[in-house]
C-alpha cells in the first residue's frame, strides 16, 4: 500500500501527512498491498463563504474507489471523506465474500 499526498498551490505540512497516514491506517484491513492511494488536498476560493478546503481520495487499481469532501480546513475535509471510502470498501468486500460463498454452495450441490 503506497500513499501519495498532493496539495495544490501550497506545500503539504508534516502534520497533514501524519494525519492522513494515521487515518488511512484504519482502512488497512480492507486494502491489498498492491493498492495505491492518492490523496489530493486543495483550497477553493470560488465560494461565497471564502476559503473552503477540499480533500479527494482515490484508491487504485481495483476496485477503483473515489471520494471527495469539502470542509472548513483540511482535517475536517479528510474526516468527512474517509467514511465514504470505508463504506465503498466494505460494500466491495461484502460482494466478494458473498460471491465466494455462493460459488462454494454451488460446488457442494453439484457433487
């Protein structure tokens, strides 16, 4: 599992790197070692309220999971983004497990 963190128009601080890595550890049980995680942080100014932070998380190659969220700062945006990623990962894992169980039951009936 490799993690890439990118921040547009600024440098990524050590506290942001540590926070992202700490929160991605919670998802480790759903991920494979060959998965690549790309985290992009960005300040957007095209809102009436002023600066808004945006976090975007992409997990590749399979199953290709994506989530983004907006918050007042980067830490809040990351906190809002991770439950979306976890939900997609759990859905995918449940689908794979149920397919495996269904195929196992079919093999027992065929004997």
